[in-house]
C-alpha cells in the first residue's frame, strides 16, 4: 500500500513539477515558437482542450471544415467559461487548425 | 419600233434613279463606313489584347499570393498565415454569433441537456427472478445565463431513474451544479456555488457522449463516486496555455454514511454542513501541446487532491463521529490518430476515525485503464453518416474498498473487484451515441453476475 501511495504521490509531484517546468519553458521559448500570434494560438488550443472536453469526447478541429465551425462555435459562446476575447482565441485556433488539416 | 420604245423607257428609268438625291453620296459613303468599321475593329482587338494582358497579370498575382499563404502556413503550423486570416475568422464568428442572437431574444441564456437510457441484462438471478431491466437512467437539463461578458451562471438539474419515490427508495431529482463564474483574468477566476468535485476525470466529464461504455466505469462509482458535487468557492484558470488548475474550499462529506462499499453514500446531496470543511484541487497538463507533429499533442495528464473532515452529518455536527479523508488521484488521456487511451487511479485514506460503521476501510484503492479504437472507415462517412464515428473499446477496472482495514476488522473480499468491459459505441451524429458492451465482473470473494448492457445517450 505504501508503495502504491508513493507511486501516486510521486505521480502527483511529477505532474506538478513537469507542469511548472513547462510553464517556465513556455514563458522562455514560447510554446508554439516565437511570435505573439502563436501565443494566441497556444492559448486558443488550451481553451479548446479544457472547455470542449467538458461535454464532448476527444474531438479534433479537423473533424469539421472551416466553413462548418463558425456556426458550431456560435452556439457554444454562452456555454463556456471564457470571456469574449478568450472565446475568439479558441475560435481562431479551431478554424486555423481545421484549415491547415484540410489544406492539400 | 417596239425595241426602241423599250430602250427609251429603260433609259428614262435609269436617269430617274440616277437623279434621286444621295445616290452618288451613297456610293462614296459606303466606303467611308467600311473604313470606320475597320477602325472600330482594330480598337476592339487592341482592347481585347489589353484585357488579356490584365488577366494574365492578375493570374500571376493570385498564384504568387497562394504561394505566400502556403509558405506561411507551412512555417507557422496551425497558425493562420496572415493577419487578414485572423480578421476573416473574427468576422465569420461575429457574424455567426450575431445571426444566432437575432434568431432568439433569449440570447443571454444558454440551454442544453443530456440523457441516457440503458437496458441491463444480468446473467444471473436473485431468488430465481431475473434482474434484467430497462432504465431511463438520467435526464438532465442545463441552464446558463450570461450576466456580462465576465459573469456567467451555469446549472445542471437531473432526474434519475425516471421517477422519485416518496420514501426516496429509488429515483432522485437533484441539483448537480449551480455556480457563478467571475472571469477576471487568464490566471485567476472566481467560481462560487455548487461545483463538480474535481477528482479524476469522469466526475467532471460525465455526459454519455464522453465515455464509451453504457455505464460509467466502476472506478467512478466506487472509488470516485460520480456524480460527486461540492458546495463552496474557489479559483480556476491557466498557469500557462498548457496548464490549467482548479482549487476550491468546500463543504465536506458525511462520514457516518460511509460503508464497506466506500465513501459513496457520504455525499451530502441537499444542505451540507460547514462543520468539517475540505480543500480540493486539480491540475491538467498538456506536456506536448506545442508539438508541430500530431504525436502526443492531445496527451493530458491530470493530478487531483482532496482533504477534509467527515463530521458533517445531520445537517451539522454529528456527535461521536470524526475522522479525516484524504484522496490522491491521477488521470490521463491521449488520442493518437485512431487510437485512444485513458485511465485514472486513486488512493483514499480515512484517518483518525471515531464512531464510523464497522467495515469502513482505512484505505481504499482503485484504478482503470481503457483503450479505444476508432473503426469507422472514412469511406462510410457520407450522406447521413458524414459526421459519424464508431469506437471499439476494452477497459479494466480495479476497485478495492477494503484495501486497508482497521485493526481487528475482517476484510470483505467481495469488495475487492476486478472487472473487464468490452464494447462498441456508435455515433451516427457527434452528439448521440448507441452503445453495447459486455462486462466480466469478478472479485476476490464471490463473483458478481456478468452483464450485457445496451444504451442510448445524447447531449445537446
């Protein structure tokens, strides 16, 4: 039991440490490479992962076309715990990712 | 003589015609007209050449722009290539939102819901009677309201098992969530009210379209008793784009209701006491979210914690009962193309107990691991099924609610369970799922009956 407890407690610690080190690395290098625009995309992706998974299975932006997403997203604006700006960043990410996936 | 007369008449006619005004001019004017038409024709040809040149120039410019956009996309991965793209997306979303708001005068509200109906067939029987049943397990309404861009309310009201009996023996009408978010910054936001206790994963993500089995994993029944809500207040936000957190101070559980099945019955569903409060928090971390390749981008690692007192019975202090509950939990999920993996584990410690029911463990332990594979061929995703999906899955659940017992208390090995579940989930549309699974249930003591389950679930 103590062994299992150690493993779980260790995992908790490891995730926290990894996450915090990720924070530092992210702040230093930028998670999506240099450029403010990419920072917005990283935030958008974070919002997408956090908010959309509350009600949906793993869904990827590429599963819908860039033309389909605006109507889908418009119905979600009031359902997510995001401000208008944050929701816009989420939308930017989803549509850009969808476009990139569909590009030849 | 006659011939001569004919000649005279013919000559007169010719003379008359020749004497008509403009005859001579017509002869010379036709030539001028032809020349004029030739000039016009040359002008048109010249104009046509100019336009052809313009078209060729425009074609070259379009090709050049396409090339630049393509290059930018390749360099910046998923990012929109130019600011014009972002402006376009913003405009598209704004137009869609405006169109939606025009459709309804209730635009500050949000409405939703989910539900699930199950048919359960057990291989065994009790006293010769079948326990097969059909169960309208859940019907849930979600209502939200946006007071302002930064203040949002959300609620979830659920009817379980279709009917609420007066004595409460079966069926429940319950308020699972009711909270207000104050969205202050990316880093810290305030949440007040009744929230889903942020332990493991399923408790906060329990819509039937988010998991593949008919019933929720047994881990989420016996170890993290989903649905488990807590009343209080706390903070949530993002420490980085790939790291989010939630932390709450909440009312605790009622330890007097704990049993040899674990802490499930200790949830206080109506008016919780603040006698023995608890703290709980979780972290969600996406370590490879920034990868340009698809591998691991969806990997999520979660860690969660709970610690609090358990003397909260009888809507207040429960004389003679005491103890502390600590929970360490971890969970993960990842999708690698068509393969999906997820799991969770938790250890619970109940310390310093006094006056609890005999048979309540000091330590409870459980975990589950699940693998799913998306099997719907792309070629079948056409027509009515263009947005469909199908997933086959296998899951192993381990739950031991008697993992560590107080000195002198015998272990009930029936509560040391290890279950397998195999099944299929078919999504004809993304928000509705048809499920079928087979469960092989076993324990260190007497094995429960195996089961076949069928279900339909939806969310909107």
